[in-house]
C-alpha cells in the first residue's frame, strides 16, 4: 500500500528546524553537549581550589619535593616530606574532579586548574624502580 508523505504543520516544521539547528550547533561546540542544568556555580569552589594550591605550596616546598630522587616503594609511606604531600595532593585531585563533574566550570578554566595540579603532582613525583620521576 502506498502511503502519502506526511505533510508537516507549521509548528512541526519549526520544531524540526530548531532541532536541526541545535544539533548543528552542538557539532560546532561539543564542549556544551550533555551539560546538565543542575550544575553548581563554580566561582566559590574555584577560589577554594586555588586556596588549596597555595596552602599546599606553603606546607610542602616544591623545591624540597623535587630534590627527592631516590625512594623505594617500601620506604615511600614513611617519608617525612613526600608522604604528607602525596596525601594532600590526593585531596586536591578530588576537588579538581568535583569541579569538573559537579559545577559549571568551563573547559578552559578547568584546564588552567589542571595545570596547577600537574605542577604539584610533578613535584611529588611517581616512584618507578626506586627512582622518583618528576616528569610525568
């Protein structure tokens, strides 16, 4: 049986065009895709994150952390300088992830804060075969 093509009403046509425009806009701006409307304003949490960074640097001198070059996995949990810094860094990473997942932070702002985290993370370093790698 041959069916005639459905004739769209003016309202249906308008909705179809709006949907197509929206889909096209999302292709051009993928960073806005699937952004829930329930995200919190990020400003106060960004300020808290920046305060955490400053506090970390006051409590854990980066030059001293960078000077740690030899450390075994077994000795790492007992190191008086590196271990407290590593634990503090974990809290900073958690805060960075909350900012990304639960606030309206822009990609550029998150990337800026992530660079700050990486700077601290490199100072703490990663232990690999008894050597603390400060380049990851």
